[in-house]
C-alpha cells in the first residue's frame, strides 16, 4: 500500500514536471495576437505595462498616478527615461536590455522582480513597466515577477497578462522564462519534500 502511494506521488511529480515547448508557448501568444496594441494597460493591480511614448509623457504618467517606472530599454535610442528625467516624483529603475533572442534577460529577472515587488507593496504606489512597444522586454520582466513573487507557472503568467494586453516576448526570452519556470518548480518541490520529511520526523518523536 505504501509502495502504491509512493508510486502515485512519483507519477504526480513527473506529470508536474511536464513543461510547454517554445512552439506551444508561441501558439499561446499568437492566439491573442492583435493588429493594434494599446499604449498602456493595467495587467495586474497597480502594475501597468506600456510603451515608450507613455513613459516619455510625464503628464500622462501623472494622470495615471504612476509613482514608479521600470524601463526595460534603459539607455537605448529614444528612451529618455532616467532619474533626472523623472525627478523626485517618480522612483526609477533601468534595465539595459536589447530585444534580441541572444540577449541574456535572465540576469535581470530577480533584481527587476524585487523592484516591482517593493513598488507594489508600497501603499498608494502605481508602477509602469515599459520598453519601446511594451510587448517583449517589459512583458518578459512582468512575467518573471508573477512567476517569482506570485508562484504562477509561465503559462499561467502569460494568460494572466493576456487578459488585458497582447504580449510577444521573443523566442530567446521565452526560453529563459521556461528555464526560470523549471527552476522555480524544482525549488518548490524541494521545499515540499523538506517540509514533508520534517513532519515525518516530528511524528516519530
């Protein structure tokens, strides 16, 4: 009986470890493809995903009540955003990412997620995450945040953002997000095993 239970547990764990392919993720993204994208959309409470025009328009940011800006195209052409541009009214964080599959966006996943998390746990704060168009670089960082701080799978994170905005991270970013998905899932499984073993040890005492 114990062996059957253990086998079932392994089967469930094996099933949980089945991750989508890049092609499947691309199909999910394409299913919500649109010919037009809003300049800015609220994709999570107080978290706005938008484009460069929105980020460079201080009056529009004021109307939206934006208090924090995460620029995923920091230092790139036409991207005016920096601490000097926004002054003291907005807390700024820049990520100098290029929207090419070869760019390693993963090295910014945790630092960007921490900035987003701190912003959204600040009473009254409203955050804009942007790049140039607001569908690839910035979307990738928002997805990573939802996965790291809200324990969503990559597919769940994509579907959550898609409810309010069409996004299209490039294939390189999708691959990096998939690695993050696997890493986070493995960490959670290890934590569950550790807690289960601790409970068993406590039960023996």
